[in-house]
C-alpha cells in the first residue's frame, strides 16, 4: 500500500548539511502493523514527517519516491497532499499534552475533523463524535466532549488524539512514539486500543518507538534504523529472536529482562556518528564489537538474508 | 480514575471570566483607572440628564464666565457651557478612539496572522510595507493622512486606524510564527484541516490576547492623537465639542480665562491616564510572560 524507495533527506543548516536519512527502503501492506525502532536521532520522526509532507523548510528531499496506492506522494502539490493527510494517512505525535488545541473543547475539535472528512451535518457530526469517543474507550463521551484538554489526563488526551487521527478513518496511521510520555499501565491500554483499531477498522499502522518491548506486542514487522539508515528489517519474531545486525543484537541485550532486573543495563559503547560527517564505511563500525577491515571503508547495503529478513552488515555475507 | 480532571498543566489555559475579573479587581491601580474611565463614560452617556445646556448653544451675553454653580467649568468665547461641551466631547473622543483601535487591531490581526502562517513572498511583501509605515513617526503620518483625506473627525479616526495597523500586524505575526510551529497546529495539519480554518480556529484564538493587551494600551494613545489632530485643525472642526479642538481655541485665552483650556486638558489627561492603567492591568492578567 505504501512504499518508500531510496529516500534521501538532508537538512541545510548554517553549520553544514546534515544527512538525516540515507537510502531508506521499506513498505507497508494493507492492515499491517510495522514498527520502526532506533535510538534518538536515528531519523524515525523525519521518516514519518516526510511521508506526510510536513518537513521543516530547511529540509531537502534529495532523492527517492514514496508511493501510496500508485501515487508518488513526493510529487503531489500542496493541495493534493492535503487531501491525503488525515483522510488517507493520519499521524499521532508523541506529546499528547500539547497535541490538542488548548482553548477548544475536545468534542468540538473532534467534530471539526469529522466534518472535514465526512460530508455530514453538524448534528450528525456530533453523533459520530460521541461514537468516535466511545470507539477509543472513553466511557462518558458526553461529559468528556465538553472538557478542555487541560482538564484531562495524559492517557485521556492520547485517546482523543487517536480518535482525531482515526476520524476519517485513514488507511494508514503513523504513530510517533504515542506511548512514550505515558505511564506503563496506560501505555499498555493505548497499545491494546491501537491493536483493536487495526483489527476492527483495518487501518495499517506505522509504529515509531525506541522500545523493543512495545514492538514485540503489536508489530507484525519491524524495521531497525541507525543513523538515518535501515540496518535490519523483517518479521518481528525473526528480528527479535534471530537478530543479525550487531546493533540490533546490542539493543536486545540492552533490554532489561524481568529475571535479573538488578543487573545494570548493557549500554552500547560509543556515540552515534555525526550526521554532518558520515563515516565512509558502515555507520556503526566505530561502536561495533565485530568490526572488520572492510566495514571501515565500504558501507554495507541492505540485503536479503532469509525469508523476508533483510540486514545491512558484512558479517552476514560471509 | 482516568476521568478525574487534572489541575496541573503546562499549557495555556482558558481562564474563566470570573477569575479574570477577580485578578483585575485585585490590582488597585487598574481599579482606579476603571473607576475614572467609568465615571467619564457614564457622564458622557447621561450628558443630557446631567446638564441643562446644549453643547453648541451660543449665549453671547454670558461669554467667558468663570466657574460657578450655574457653569461648573465656566463658559467659552461665545458663552457655551464648557462642562456640557466636555461631556459631549467625551462621546467623540472615547468613541472614536475605541473604534479606531478596533479597526486597526482587527485588520492587523488578520493581516499579521496570514503573513506569519504562509510566510514566503506574501510575508515579505506585507512586512516590508509595514516597515515602511513604521519608519514614519506616528503623529506625522497621521497628520499627513488626515490632511490628505480632508480634515474631519471621521477622517482623523481613519488616519489613526491606518497608522496603528502595523503594530498589530507585527504582534499577530510573531505570535503566529511560534504557534505555527506548535504541536497542536502541526497535528491539526496532519488531521487534514484546511489552512484557512487552521488560521481562523486554531491560531487566531490563541494569538488574540497580545493584540487585546496592545489594544487596551493604545486606546489612550488614540484619544490623544485624535485630540492632537483636532488641536492642529486636521481633525474635528468647530463647532464640534471635541477636546483637542476646544484646547486649540482655548489655549489662546489661558492667561485671562484659565478655565477654558484647563478643563478639556484635564479630561484628556484623566482619560488617557485611566486607559493606560487599565491596559497595564489587562496585560498583567492576560500575558503569562509579564511578571505578576
Ligand atoms: N529541522 C532540522 N534541521 C536540522 N536537523 C534536523 C532537523 N530536524 C531533525 N534534524 C536532525 O535529524 C536527525 C533525525 O531526527 P529525528 O527527529 O528523525 O530523530 P528520531 O529518530 O525521531 O529521534 P527521537 O527518538 O529523539 O524522536 C537528528 O539528528 C536531528 O538533529
Ligand atoms: Mg522522534
């Protein structure tokens, strides 16, 4: 349904050009939940914003193609992309605290979006609004609709934001760390809710997170990003149980497991490379415990390893 | 448990109207300003009840009478009651001052928001024009405009509205620039809301409060400008009981008949001062960035 091909995005800053995304390739099928994981700064949000045409003015899409049902989104005019946003592809941001209009009642905000996407009367929009609140498991929709965002808890707000994003309903929902700012129990409820919306309404989800635990709960497929590149991708179970890239392995080892919670986390040594001066070879080489001579000079491309499982590492090429 | 309303929040909150009034009332200086302005407005509204005279009634037999029980503020060179003229003049000065600022703030808010939201060429063109206007001293430009439009009190008001527009354009624009980058506007965009609706429903309601603050502060200034134009003969024309026009004629008689220019001056001073006090109070309440 959505396919990202050879995407390169640079940022022009007064200190130089930042290569934020380099050669990104992935696709999302109908009704699929795809996870993108990676450290802070690996380019996850930029990928999402590029899809929706919401990059800042200093961004430069150097090359690539994003096809959605046969249309190249990058070639659409501002007007055309607006008809896609919200209606076909919607997005939920990390911060439920500030993603809502601060001085408009949440019910009005939801009705506004419903009226934008469905040709209905004010009265019908209100009814649909209450249904939509119910769909995201808000138990007193009439009451909550009359609240201002600041009167609601973080979890409630995130439900409202999800209801807003699902108003059309869209074919694809991009969720950029939708649960990071919430506490664990509410995080779990929101994940359940998204899974349910995916199953009931058939909306595909692109789920951005840095939490592998979250990925294992809801994603069919997982994409691992590092320094603006996809370094591994495949079925979630394959990526998590038989990780091939040393970076993915390190991420999984760094996870706290229930059994020995007192053991300090194994942080990955070293730092993410400066995106202004990318190393010529593999971007992970300086931190990799299996680094070889070739890694320092030749960047490995993402290559097929086995059943739908791709990896960008020289080790796996033998 | 989730349904419990939470009190704490980092976001701007819609302040309840009663809370706003309460805060305004706590500020003593604001209250002083409000009382002074309230008395002047009431006196202007009830002028026909408060004085038996007509502001333009000539009574040559009683010219240049000093203050007395029958003429509280004395009479002028053709025997008109100065107190009466001041009350009727308040209708002109306050009314036109407020209308001028409403026009300027309204137009400025719309232009500034559009300019800030779309940026690019539109923004450049608008802001360079505003810079040009701002490069002239307000009074000089208002005088030039009033003279070009032809001296009358309506034209004075229009001139003042025009010269005040750039201030509001700048304010609304800078507010819009920061709101445009805010997450709730970005998410409204991802939900597919159209640009003009975002401007109208999402940005303007949140960029209006600095404009209101500036507006309240500016009404006093506008009243002074109207009086100045009247004084210079570019605004209200005789025999209109406009304060500036009265002072303009009256100041020639200051040494012999002190009351003639003094009382209109006093009222001009009181209203402009009261409006500034109110403006400061409104700013303290509405603007979270100013110190409390
Ligand atoms: N407007 C911009 N100008 C310059 N650089 C930018 C801009 N926006 C993002 N970047 C850079 O692009 C890189 C990728 O950012 P991105 O927001 O996609 O990271 P992320 O993976 O979403 O991280 P996080 O987990 O912290 O959200 C970062 O190094 C960031 O500094
Ligand atoms: Mg991010």
